[in-house]
C-alpha cells in the first residue's frame, strides 16, 4: 500500500491539472522563475526621442577644447549612435566659470567661457543632432552679463538651443557651495531667478527656461513650480544613487538596489503645483556623487543600474535623463583618457535603452518577485518591447513573460559582460563599440512561443531587450 501511495498522489495531481484552464499562464518551474505580466491594453507615456542625454561641466569648454568639438569624430559618432539626445551644459562649475566676449586665445583663463567656446559647442550640436540646454552663471548674480552670454548662445545655436537654466543646485548655495549665506531659501533663489528670467528674456525674447535644477532638497521643486509654473518649459533636478565617492562602505552592491531617493524625486515632480503636471527631466544624474568610484561607477554593475533607472523614469513620464560625463569622472559613459575615447558600461546601457524604447509608449510590466529582477515594457507600433534585468550576481532567472496579446515571434538582444565587475568586454546585441565610435548590433536570438507566453532565460548580472510580435 505504501508503494502505491506516490502513484495515487501523482494520478490525483495530474487529474487536477487537467481540470485547469489549458491557457494557464503562470508557472513555477523552480525557485528561479519570474513571472512578468504585461498590461498593454492601456498604453501610458510616450518616450521622447530626446530622452537620453549627457551632462557636462561648463569648465570643460576651456579645460579641453578638443573634447566638445565637432572635429572629435568619435564623440560625434557615439552621440549619433544613441539618437537625438540632449546635451546639458552646467554642473558645479557653471557658477564659477564667467563669460567673456573676447575670443579665446592662449592667454584666456580656463575658468572663462568665450564666443569661441560657444561656436565649438554649436558646431558639435549640429554635427551630432543633439540640442543644448545651457546653464548660465547665477553664482555671481550678474543678470546683465548672463543676458549678453545668452544672446550670443541663441544667435549661434538657433533652433538647437533647448532651454536655459540659471544656477546649479541652488539648494546647496549656502554652507556647501559658499555662494550665498547660510539659510539661503527657495524664496531667495526665486527672486534672483526671476530677475535673470526678465533680463535674459528681454535679450532673448523666444528663450525657454528650466528650473530649479536642485541637488536633493525636493521641497524646492514645489516652491519653484508654485511661483514659476507658467514661465518654464520644464522642471528639473539632479539624482545620484549614493555617495560620496570617498566612502569606503560603497561597493557595487550599493547601486544594485534602490533606497527610495529616486521615488521621492519623481513624486516631488508629479506633486508640483500647477493647472496640469509640468514636464520634468533629471538634468544631472549618475551612480556615486563626487566624480564616481573606481570598481563601482565604471564596472558593469553601473550598466544594470543605469538601464533600470532610465526605465523607472520613463515609466513615470519623465522627459529624459542626462548622465553626468567629463574628464577624470569614473562614472562617465564616454570616458576620455589621453585623448582616447572609450564607451564605458553605462554607455551600453544607453544603447540598450535606445534600442528597446525608440518610438515607444510605456505599458505596465509587473514581476512577481523584485529583489533582483525588474521588467519594463513599451509598445512600438504593433511590437511589444520588454526589457528584463537580472541584478543577481550569482543566480540565473527564467522570465516567463505574459503579454496581453498573443505573440507569434520573439527575438532578443542581450546586455552582457564577463562579470558584474567587468570594466571591458561589455556587449549589447553581441556587439561592442569600435574604436571609431561605430556600433552595429549583431543578430538577435529567437525564443520559442506558446502563443500565450514565452520564456527568456536571463543569466546572472545581465539584461535582455525582447521584441514580441
């Protein structure tokens, strides 16, 4: 009788299974299976074609005249690979670098922006097809000088001028930046900002503006929007996952899980006063503030973080993100060393996002376990694009994707690296960026489909961009 018991139990189990819906979609193959449910009946936010961007310090225009330069063919190609993004000029140095109407020569101080620099930036913008958001110096609080600079920028940039910003991280102007007095408030900032807007607006009547470009005090967003709602093109602010870079406690694990800061920033944008929600953009962002940390900011873990961050923002209606980039900054997606540019892991995340989102409208994607895994989706015409991210360092997952509509074909492009701590060897769609900056994706994989769902195996520390037709 004991020998028959297992067989009887098995028969009962099979009988119960036969009674279930033959189109049953949820599966538990093993503990490493993740169910992803796509709700594509109600498409959400359009993902702007200029969603991706890079942020640069204004001081870079004088520090290295060969970098932000149309003659820098590798940089131009790297930007073109990502589509029509946005260049944001600003950073901390924007409040210390001053305008001079005298063309740059060998005697020009590095902490100066000249017409020569703006000419070069304009040529780069044209060559890459990336418009420019420009941060004017609010630190010296000279609106007339800023207006002269703005007029020249508008003259040279033309339609490629996206918007002006006034100041960088004004919520840190007090004790941190030593640009103002302790207790410098949103009201103090807005009085100065409004003066700049009026003076610059007189010099450049068709100018667009963005603000408040805060560091971390999200209450400034509501205060700013409440007063300047009708005068700005969009709201903006900064986001760094963790920091400072000098902290010995920060490892690559520190950026593979979220601490609530990003959600708080998003909610502050969405809660800003106004007749309707203002567009918003994260104009400076990266993983570890303070220039990034070697072994964290520059390894493949940063690519998984960046890809997930871009999608979280897109899912919430953000207009875009500008990853901070520059000389000697370890988190730079495009790294410059001895004049040679290389695509770092974050750049490959930008490629994966571009290929997985271009022309799309977000739809909901829910996973049934989220400790290591995330999923994001959008509709691109009649194709459902699903990005699957596995941030576990040692566990593979099978993503069982359950779309709303029946699927006839599935192909896959993967974001991979030799390890979570790899600096090199990163690939998207089986390809790497060449020395001249060119990128050509390899052939896509194909996955079997059972009409109602499909399974994509995603190894530990990797991601997959899946297209379901």
